[in-house]
């Protein structure tokens, strides 16, 4: 019995390309498809989590929203890897800067993803798993960024389950360990890719600074991440 369509995805077999770009916001997925892809077609819209497939410079690429948080991207990326034969998922999202060297609109690549989540409990590992990016995707992304003249910061990021954290010094502790920025999805994506034997990479545009009164508007977050999107499209 086929596992597709699923309760979360109405796409049919073959509707997704081997590489899927995954912003959190489904409206950003729509914007990417309509702005960058040739002949985009919508392949899923369950729960308004929009997904599209088209071509970019002759290569088939898909883009689909992932939602907010590790449970959400965990569901969508699991189904893409295991049911839709997707090989690569490239997350393109926003993150809050933890280090003073980062500024609004800077691009960060998550080499590793620290987390306060218990997502890894399901694997029954006798220790602590370190979720990391696929090195091939990461190294190619850095080279593409260099050719485009886009500076990138590469390092550890934090995938947190908590947006409104009642622990006042939680970010201070991660900052002291050199963690670059905080977001809410990468660790689960990296774990899903590792377990499935697939590839994943997470790239972020800094949308706010945790230690300075700086933040992008909702419209800027949805539409203003062009440099990161172009790196991801060339990478795909």
C-alpha cells in the first residue's frame, strides 16, 4: 500500500524534485516559486503548507513550506525523504543572532545544530547525537557564496523548542559557547536526514538580534532573503 498521499501532503509520486528548498513560511515558498522558478506548478496545499515544483536554469527544483518548530519540519521532511524519494532538503529560514559580529540580513550556514529538544530520544542512542549538515552541500554552498560575493558565517546554531523562554539567561549560555544564532528547526531536519541516509543543509538570514534592538519586519522576512535564496537555488 502506498504511503502517499499523506495526511499532510497531497502530492503524487514524482511530483517532487530530488532537491527541495524548505522555508518555514509557506508564503515564502510561494514567492520563491513564482519569482525564481520557470513553469512552477503547485503540488500540495494541505493545511495551506504550499509546495511547488518547477525548473531553475533547466534543473528541476521543488520548494515547500516547513512550518515552525521541530515537530513540523520533522513531519514534512520525514515524508519527503521516506515517501517521496527526495534526496536533499535545504532549509532556508530566518534566525536570531547571538554574536555581536552578526547583523541584520547576514547569511549564516549551520554546520551543526545544538538543541534543547528531546527529538533524538526516538533513536534510543546510548549518548548524545550531534546533528550536522551534509559536508558536500555545505562546502558547495560556501563556494557559491564566494562566487556571488556574499559573505557567510559558518558554525554552530541553536535549534530551540522555546520562542518565549522564561529562563532569562538561556541565550547567554549558548552565546558563551560560540553559537552563532538561534532558530527552531535545523536539528530535527539534520537528524531526519541522518536516519534516512539523505542530505540536508540549513541556511539562515539574520532577521533580528537577541542582544540589540534590531529586527526585520514581517514583510522583509517573507520577501527580503534574496541572497540566501540565490545561494540555495544555485546549490540545488
